[in-house]
């Protein structure tokens, strides 16, 4: 048995992780079983902790032996909080690339765990879960909106340190520090507190903070419900519970509030394109053109390489999806789904813009020398590393502010492009392929409101056709 110590940020020992070798009860193959034992606050002496740990080790060893033989005990006392934390830690062990799933699950558990923490997992029934869901539908939470009031650049300059070093010392990335340095930008409360603590200044001097009551969105509630289902599914697989009472078979899920998608109208989109064509920054011009002409996702744009573009055939291929995950940095992944890996035709305007951009990019590559030597990404950091997709989001926001457009984030530019494609008469099957959706049915489900908006015009056109009106 292997025992691993776990400490908090201050270096204090808080728990032990036990790893014991055994067999999978179903396949008979080798399997490592894990268990986390938190040191009770009542134990303060070193010898008391050692005695308690040894007892836990013996019990765990016996438990693994039973599991290896396929023997389960239904009266096993496992707290939901302990099991949920173990389930979360195993996500990246099962799939090292599941960063986004791990991150979202961790956020959802912050809402789930406090409600079920005191319950044994085999005591969580449908009535308790339904009560949780009902409260979730009506529950409000406090959302703090933090806006930069005064630039922290003066504080940065006083340190005589490089911004990368300052960001690392604060515990944030360089992009976040840059965002927090510009008046009017929005940052997280955790970021604002960390910055002010580092520079030893009052938070009210540099940030404006407002608080508002919000309800959970439909997407958030769906994520919370799915996470609870997955946890109890794993518990059922291990025979810790008889049924997965979080499924639709036993409970009614709350609906939540559906957020309206902010998109550009046809006239706004045309004005948006005019401004893009007059943009002086080659990077922003290329990025914004790709969004509005193709409807690519932000991570897909960040993952583009010149090898993905065929200027002769006028095609663009989506082969990777670069995402930023807090705590892990920029990760290069395969496209979102099998259908997301696709090749699409580019309109001539976009071809011309990317041709111009390639000339500028080639000149920049010479200036950056070895830093860009082995990179082929369209958009990069100065050090040749793939660009943080959040940086692209900042480019879009600044462009919109500069030209007086309402704020339409990157993913809403995708919705804008889709709405305009459908509105211009491009067949739904073609639009679905361009977007990388798994089926036309999915595209139809997401953009039903766009098609409904065309019905009135369609009825007029058909009426004129039948009645011979011009």
C-alpha cells in the first residue's frame, strides 16, 4: 500500500491518500484502489494521527480484498462529500485530456456538495434529490461584478519587475494581469483580491464592485443535474447505492432561465464587416473576418495553422481546438466532436484578407527569429506559443468598443454568422456542415427562432408566386 501526504497552501498536513493494489471485480484485471482520509480536527498529536491512520489502512486493505473478490457490503458508510471528491480526482486519471470536464465538474460540486455533504451516499433518495432540484430552480445567488476603476500599471512600474514575474507571484496569468491593468475591464473578485493583496492596497481604490441577485441559467442547472447523475452512476457501479435516483426516471429536473443570445442584426453585421475591412491591425482583421465569415468557435480559431488553409482551393480545415483552462493553461485538443473536424470553403473576401495576413505574418516571423521558428499557428504569443483564446476574446471586445457596437462575444459572433447564413438562403444541411454540428436536427433545434423569423417572408414570397404578384 502506498500512502501519500496532502498539504494545504500553507504547508499544513490535512489528509492522506491511500493507494492499494487489487483486482477489478468485473474484469479481474489489475486495478489501483484509492481512498482519501482527512485528519479529524480532534486529532492533534502525531502518535494519535499515526494510530488512526494505521486503523484506516487496515480497514482499507480489507475493503480492497473484498472488492477484488467481488464482495460488496451494502451498509458501507461513505459520505457523499468524500465520494464526490474522489470521483472528481479520478476524472483526469481516466482521461488526462478532460480538462474542461474536470473544471466544470469542480464548479458544479461547489453547489452540490454543501447540500449533500452530511449524508451517507446510500441514504440519498429521490425525495432528497427532488427537494434539491426544486430549491435549485428558485434559488438566487449573489453575483459580484468587479470593474477596473484605476489602472494598476503605476503599481507594476514601481516594482521594477517583469509583468510575467509579477503575474506568477500573484498567482494569475499574464493575460489576466493585462486585463486588470485597463480601466473599464471586468475581472473576477478572486483576481482583484489577489492583486490588491500582493500590492498591499485597498481594493476599493482600484476596483468598483457591485452585487446583484441572479438565478441559475438553464445550462448551469443542466450541468449541475448531469454531474449529480454521473456521481451516483459511479456509486451504483460500485454497488454503493441500489439505484441512481438522480435520473429522470425518478425525479423532475428544474428548467432554469434561458439566456437570450446577443447577436448582430443584418444591418449591424454589414456595418461590422465594413469596420473589419478598414481595421489596421492585421491580427484583429484576420480574427474578426474568420468569425463573421465562417462561424468558427473561439478555440477553433486559436488552433488554426497555415497548413490548414489551402489558398488555391479556397478552403479552411478545422483540425484542432485550443482552449484555456484555469490552472492548466492553454491546451491543444482535438475538435469538439467528430463532425467538428471539417473542411469548409472560404468566401473570396476572407481569402484575400488571409493572403494579406500571411505576408504580414511572414515578416513578423523573421523579426521574432528562433521564437517562431517551429510554429505555424496563425495567431501566437510573442514567445511562439499558441495564443490564449481569451486574448482573442479581448480583441473582439476592444474592436466593438472602439466602433460603438453592442457587446457580442466570440460565441455570439458564431450565432450571428449562422443566423445570417440561414437568412441568406444557404441550405440548412450546408450550414450544419460549416458549423461542424453533428446533424441538421441539432442545427434546427438551436436556431429554430431564426427559421421561424423567416416564415413571414416565406409566406409573402409564396403568395406572390401563386397569385402572380411582382
